């Protein structure tokens, strides 16, 4: 079945691609609202969808550029209880999103934050925030041991 994609799909298919796919997968994409059956009428309908999407992406990019200007190459520090370089708990993506919201007053969806699994040891780690398909924000997460002074 031939479809027009109305969303980017993780497997490499992009918004606006016309693909020949299996009926079952097409049914799934149609149900999710991620595709339209390819025909002349839907091709015209897609053009209006495309114009709205381009406008929306331009606005999102402007917003994302402002956030990147604030957060790019920043270092965020966590002080956690640890023993022998290992944390008693872990630092998750949700913790990073909360830190950004508390410190920078910027609300970021945790699905847009990428980092290596949960951080379970002391050290410096890289993270990135995918705010827009054309923009990426890189950050450094520094995990330090909490001392008795820090607790007070």
C-alpha cells in the first residue's frame, strides 16, 4: 500500500516521504495519524498539512535557538552521596530535566534529553538535548560526592 508520511518515523522515513509499505503497517500508521493513503485527493490535502508543519517548525526552531543560546555547553552539577566512586542511587534523565527547570527556568521534555543510561558513579558525563531536527544542545553533567559541609 502506498502512503504519504505526515510524521517522521524512527526507521529513517521522513515527513512527506511517499512509501510503499505492507498493509498491516500502513493500517497502523493511518490509525496513529502518521500517514495518509496516497491518492490525488490526499496529495492535495498533504500540501496544506505541509505548509502548516513548515510554519510550526519555523516557530519551534526560533524557540529552540533561544534555549540553545542559554544551555549549550553548560555544566550542571549534582552532589550525591557516594562510596568508593559509586552513587547510592542514580541520576536519571528526569533528574536532569528537573535541574534545568529549577536552575534555568526552562521546561524541557525528558524525551528530548539524551545521555548514557542512568548515572551511577562519580565523574563527568556528556548529555545532549534534541530540541529541533536542525539543532542540538550539548551539556556536561558533573557528579560530585556530597560532603558533610554540603549537607548543612
